[in-house]
C-alpha cells in the first residue's frame, strides 16, 4: 500500500467520522425540537430519567419524538443507499427511486387503498403500507420486464423507469379525481410525506428492511466499484453485469418500498445524498455506500428540524421540506460543475 493511498483512505475515514458526528448532533437537535416547545432540561430529564419527569413530557419524547427521529434516520439511510445504487448501476446522475417511478408507484398504491377503503383482515393498520409496498414492487417488475427485452442495458432501464414514473403519476391523479373531498384530504396528506405516522410498531419493520438491503449488497461492493469503469471493463474482470444490475435493482425497490411505505412520498433525498457522498469520498463503494446512507440520514434530519422550526407549534410534512430544500441544492451542484465525478 503506497503512502498516497494510505493518505486517501485516512482522509475518507476522517470524512466518514465527521459525518457520523454531524449526524449525531443533528439527531440530538431533532429530539430537542418539536411543536410542544419543551425546554432542553425537560427533554433531557424525560429522556434519561422518565420516572422523575412530567408524564406528558415522557409521552411526547418516547411515544412521538423518538419514533419520528428513528424513522427519519432509517428512511434517509434507505433512500440515500437506494439512490447511490441506482446511479451506480445506471451510470446516470439523475437516477433515483423518485425519478424512476418507485416512489410514485408507492403513492398510487397508498392512494388506491385509501380510495377503495379495503383493509387487511388481521392487520388493518398495515393496509396502506402494504399497498404501497406491493405497488412499488409492481413498478420494479414493470421496469425489469421492459429492460429484460434489451438485456438490462442502462439506457433501457432509465427510459422504462421514466415511463413508469409518468404512468403512476397519472394513476395518482386519477385516484385523486375520483375521491370524495374527505378521502382526497387523506390521500394528499399521505402523498406529502410525513414522519408523524412513525411509531414503535413500524420503526422495527423499516429497520429490518433497510438492514436486509444492506446485507444483501455488501458482497457486491467491489463489483459495483468495477461497474463504474464501464460495462465492458467490468465484464472483462469477471463481473456478470446483467445479473448484478438485476440484483441491485430489486434491492433498490425493496429499500424504496420500506422507506416510503409508512411515511409517504419523500423526494430528492435519494437524488441529492449520493451526489454529496460522491463529492466527499469518491466512487469506491466501500466508502460511498456508508457515506450515502449517512448523507441521506443527515438530509432527513435537517429537513425534520426545519419542518418543526419553520412553523412553531406545528409540523410541516417533511416531503414538502425535502423538495423545497432539494431543488436549490441540486441547482448548486449543477452550477458548481462537478462533472468530474461522472
């Protein structure tokens, strides 16, 4: 190992450590803020000594704020990883679960469930998340089916994803048009994306989905790094490009479904977070994957804090905040001309 390479690895590890610290501080800030306007000492006592704290403060911290914070971390990490993997296998800086139709499909699944009023026989509370997950997997199957006709090429997958995006956005609009006013309100609120739906029932489910996606793709780290050199070079060193794209593609669908099934549509996190990660640590997947997860979680934490600070006493749906913040940030990335990363 050369001295230059050691310095490069050390710098990347230092950046990762700094990102973990920044995320920890943002997590603390998210727990401290909220519409209840609790003081710092009240939050600390309710968090670490609930027996000596006010019962209302304990409920607010343990039943509302902590699940929302944990869900924000998980959703941000899942979308950051999904966006990074999508951009890697397609070689496209605009690829993300949102821009390729997965999030739109999940939104339609939820809207259809709310519109029809159907519910699962034994777990009615999971009806909307299950519908969103199924619709997301259907979108993945559509894109995969069209792409398989052309041997899973990156260009065909992008085009199929864009077509899927428009299809499910149109179906969303149809569901909203057919809905009664009170049902329409529920659909629109879900599509906004909100962490207020988080609780200690759905947080473990989301955590299990995210952990599964991470573990499945860890063995493919070096193959994904090789894929960034191009299909031909990756194939020349023994990578089965088509099979790799297929596997990563369905893991991305799983991560996206797990991320949006409980909180609704969240845009731009899966697009922006991988760009930030790539600027900080480069293309080596050993560093890019954890950094993408960290950046996704950090963006969600920042958006969560803003959603509670912008309008004191209330919580703005986080999907609105991520879109408002994500658009100008994406313009900044374009203006700075970071083309060398692609």
